[in-house]
């Protein structure tokens, strides 16, 4: 049943304007980050690693949270309009299946976004004249960023279901991304849902290993995913549709 729900969401998104956000929004932080890198190349001497810090400064705290907010708000908006919840939840479908299917759909969109961000990073590095080999850690940064982003997506889906609004959850996602920067600066970003994506992508120090290790990062992300999925599913079960 979950696969059928995922397929249904995919069909709804097929010709959606949401893909404009997917295509164009990552270009902006890539451009800003590259320009910032070139403007400070006398200080930023670590090549790819320095460029990554400049890209993720804009991507992780501003643009990608907004994108995730848009993805999740749109997925829930499809059901919030025209009393679709009434139709959906009167079918032989459990609320948790609905929530999980939308989380999987948002996560697949996030994976595509991370791949696009990685490609833009490589192209930007070549344009910026970086001659060193591309860091092998790039795959790990993107993978961990995806896992951390899934946590943010689970929060945003829950908020979008509760608030029944498109714009407000997107604004909360942006505020969450900015607060994630503060959380990382204060040293508790590894346990703050809105900072896990930036923490996983090593936005501040790509050459430094995670303080608590990759395994603990994965465990924390999975724990948050279970928590917010259960909370969102319970809300769908109890909500007045």
C-alpha cells in the first residue's frame, strides 16, 4: 500500500511547479558561495574544502531548508485542499502509511536535490580554478546531509499537517535553518533536528571528523525519524478531517 501511495504522490508531482524550486534554488547558493570563495581566495587556501564551506554556508542554513519546507508543504497541501483527507483516510489505509509515503517522497526529492548540489559544487570548483582532485568525502557529506535532511522533512511534514498552511511551515523551515547555525555554534547541533543536515554535510569543517562519530549520527537521526513519524501519524489519526 505504501508503494501505491508513493506512486500516487509521484504522479501528483509529475507536472508540478515545485520542480522549478528544485532546479533553480540550488544554483543561487552555488553562485554566491563561489563568488565568496573567489573574493577571499587569499584567505581560503584549502581548495575544495574551502569552497565547500562557502557553498554550504548558504545552502544548509537558508536555501535547502526553504526547499524542504516547500517540498513538504506542497505534499501536504495536495491533501489539505478539496477535502482530500476525507477521501484518503476513508480508504483502507492507515495514517502512518500516509505519513511514511510522503516522507519517502520528500526524501527522494531531497536525494535528487543533494545530487544536484554536489554536481553544482564540482562544476563551481572547476570554474573557480581548483586543480586538486575532488574530495572522496563528498559522497559521505551528501549522504549524511540527506539523512539529516530527512529528519527536517519529518518535522516539516508534521508541521504542514498540523498548520494546514503552505507558507507558514516554509517560514518555520527557514527559521529552523538559521537556528541550526546557532545550535552548531553552541555545540549541540548534533542533537538539534534543524541542524542535523548541516552537521552531516560538515558545513563548518569538512576536513574534521564528526565529534561523536558517524554511527552515533545515524542513530540520532533514526531516533528522530521514528519520533516525528510517530507524532505525525498520531496527529493524522486524531485530527478532525
